[in-house]
């Protein structure tokens, strides 16, 4: 019965998310409904002590990233930089390669360390402008951004700084460069297969006479041609964000705060504020980089921005509030589901899969799908079963680097089900619905999941790491 309760809560939330209902409203209803069927008297304590605590912790850590990412995307749009870059890219690669161009832009930002959520806000103005100029259906934008930001540069390519590639290091004593050959093979498979799929969808749409479409919402502002900046100036804020993020993470942050705890006392006798640097440095670095990126845009286009910054910033902040609350509500849902006895049954059942790599891949991607979070599902799976995975791998002479890469890639597989926070954010930012765009996002999800087993098969056939 407890197993059915956990699955029913997940199915209900996926259904309402797909139908376009607010996850902010229905995530707690789904989670607390499961608690009600498990232990009625625990509903209110779980709501206050687990759901809300998890939701607030997410907002505390990540709302500034959402807000600054939305503002960065908005000033890129209002300044005309998005249109300038898109026009330049079209001249270089041609209108028929608009999909590839957006995938590459998203991949560069993600591999450069920019948060996945920030990439959504930053890339959308470019994607909307390019798809509109190329008359490509807008409904394909979410899947295109997802391919560039949520797949191969998130956890497949060696060295990516995204959290999904960092979490396994603490369990397997590896580095972010683990299994570079397998990771690269997996990344190439995802990129090539994903591009082939999206281009097939584009050809199908054009054959049916479908273009960009009309009456869309959340459309970036069209800037007059005379106000468009030069491409080198327009792209400079992206380089500033990427380099600043790297600099703050690798050099500036450790030089200022060290690697332990940061202790700050503003006045004698006041409260000492202690923060673990390792926990917050990546977040601080992204925030600082985004501020510098916004200032770079303002430096080059203040005359264009001055008259519309007030209204534009209000719109950006409103959008970031909705996106962050959607995702935080999902985070709270995942925390409650992970505490249910039915979830423990699922977790224990997955232990029976004999092959260590297949066991790890299925366990991680299943738990990521149930919780709606790549990092959350992987953390739960590895915290509970990493010792079992290591023992089985040692018995089969499988390097721990392979375990690392399989776990990282599997986390970004079925996590992107309809209730996933990143999916909901992506659709909210682009002004589209699950009904319009989720089918193509799910196809990318299937490609990403298949890539894990391609990597496992490659290892067993070749022994490459």
C-alpha cells in the first residue's frame, strides 16, 4: 500500500503539471495527500518541518540566482544584444542551422559553469529572436534549450562544473574529469542524436506549413534595427559571465574567503555570521558573475536601457519569483516523497539488479525521476547505496571513475519528467505549456537516458575509461 501511495502522489503531480495547473499549489497537495494516507497525524508537522523547510532552503540558496539570471536575460533582450548576436550567427551558419546555434550557445554557458536555470533565462531571448527570424515553430525552443543546457554539458562531458558532475566525487573519491573517454562518447551521442531529432521535427513542421506562430506570450521585445549593437560588443556580456564565474570559483573566492568557514563580525559584541565556503562558493560566484554581466550590458547600452529599465526589471523579477517558487515547491515535494515508507520500498527493490553499472544507472535515474531532481535523486541513491556499488565494482574490476560517470549521466535522464523544476521553469520562461512542448523535451530525455546505456555498453565492449 505504501508503494502505491508514493507512486500515486508522483503520478498525480505529473498529471496536473502536464495539464497546466500550478505546481506551487499542487506540489504540497500531492505530497501531503501521500502523508495523509500514510500517517494522518503527521500531515501538519511534515508540512511545516519538512516541506516548508526544504522549500525555504531552496529559495534561500537560489532565489538570487533566479532573479539575477532573469534580469541578465532581460537586459540582453532590451539592449538589442540578443538580436545582434542572432543576426550575426545566422550570417555565419545560415538560417537552417538555427537549432544547432542555440544548442551551442546553451552548451558553452553550461560548460562554462553558468547555472542551468540562469542559462534558460539568458538563452531564451537569443532563441526566440533566432527562431522568429528563421520562422521555426516556437514550441521547439524548450527542447532545443534543454538539449544544450540539460544534457551533455550538464553531466556527460568530463570537467563540467555543474553540481551533477560534482556530487559523485564525494562518494567515489574521484574528480570532475572522471572517465573522460566514456563521458565524451556519451556527450557526442547525445548531441548528434538530439540534433538529428530536432531537425527531423523541424522538417516535419515545415512540411505541414507551420512557422513561428502568433499570439505567443512572454515574447522578447523587438528592438529597432538602428539600435542593434555590434556582434562583438553584444556577445561580450556572455564572456564576462563565463570568465567571471570561473575566476570567482577558482581564484577570487578562495583568496578572499579561504576554503573552510567564513566568519564575519560587523561590530564588536555583535553576532558572528559563519558560512561554509565550500557550500556557497559556487552560488556566490554565479551571482557575482551575473552582476558583472548586467553591468557590462549597461556600460555599452545605457542610453537604450535607461528609459525602459524600470519596467523591464519589474517584469524580470516577477518572472524569477514564479520560476523560483515553482522549483522550490518541487524541491519540497521531493523531500517529502523521499521520507515516505513507499519510497524506501522502491529504493530497496532497486538493489536486486545484478549488474553493478546497470543497477547504478537504473537506481539513480529512477530516484531522480521520482523526486523530480537530478541532484536530489542522485544524492539519495549514492548516500544509500554507494558502498554497495563500490563493492560490486571492485569485485568486477570496474574503475570507480566509471561509476562516477554512469551516476552523473543517469541523474540527468528521467529527472526531466513533467513535474521537474527545471522543465517547469523552462516552460514558464518561454511562455509555453506542457501540451505544446513537453513531447519534444521528453524525447530529449529519452535520448539522454539511452546515452547512459550506450556508455555502459561501450565500457564492456572496449574497456575504455
